[in-house]
C-alpha cells in the first residue's frame, strides 16, 4: 500500500508541547534573555526532531526507500540511526527541563510534565521500535529482495519486524495507512497506484520481507 506522506502532519507529534512551552514563558523584561535562550534551544530541538521524521517519511513514501538490490544491513543501519536520533531528542528535552529547574524557572514543573508525557507516550515507543527492527535485521549481507531458505521458518523474526515498525508507524502516521499492510498482498502497482494482487507465496512482493507464511512452508 502506498502512503502519501505529504498528507501527514508529522509536526503534530511535538506541536502541543512546543506551543504550551512558548505560551508559558514569562513576559517580564528581566526574563527576556533567558526566554530567548530557551526558545532558541527549543527551536533547534524541533528541527532535530523533524529531521528524523522527514527522513522516515521519505523512506515510507518510497516503499521504505530501499530497492530489491539493497543489502539488508543498510535497512538495519537506518533504523539504528533513527533510534540514536530519537534518543538524542529525548536527551535534549530532559536537559532543557534540568536547566529550567537549576535556574528556578517557574515553568519547570509544567514543562517536565509535558516532556514526561511526550517521552513516555511517543519517544520511548519509537526508540523501542527502531531497536527491535535493527536487531532483527542485524548485519545480514543478503539483498533485501532475496529470501534465504535457512530463514524461511523464522516467524519470530517476522513478528518482531512487524512489531518494531508498527511502533514507529503508530506514532508517526497515527491513523494514516495500515502498519500491517503488505502481509498478504504484493507491492503497489506503480503504473496505476492500485493495491497489488493477492500474494500467493512468501517470496512474492511485500512477502519477501514480511510474509507471515514463510514459517508455514518451512520444512
């Protein structure tokens, strides 16, 4: 299934947090310099955060951004990068909170509550998802389009792949698309944009990476 990433508002993931923090800043002149420093840090953090998911969005738009000739290790490396980037965002958010506390900023506790909510509901899940995917794929040298017979029965790996990517898709795409799509159908027909035909075997279309019937046919 093809997902039109242009219709997805990635910015909404952190918009509520940023707006609430902006509105909570004091208007006193004596706080002007501190506020500017704080907002500058917040803006930079927002850019870092959006960079991660702009890249992820581009990847989803192009069927995960990889071709059949792409080594699986490259897919694993990408998700490692996503994990590290989101961990960096999480760390920067916590640093902002600690800086506000150390400077006795009256909005520190409200900010901490907002950050804790964002981290627990979104960032942690995304980190976990990226970690699962990168570990399952590992450093495999075979091409993405190949199905190694020795791994044909690895239903646990397939389940973990789906779980890991679903964690990320649930956060980034919310109600857009279906994170389980592709398990029983081949890829989208690029000539007309329609959904692919029903997948007959584990080696057809999207089933090459996510086909759940791989284990069923294993000897």
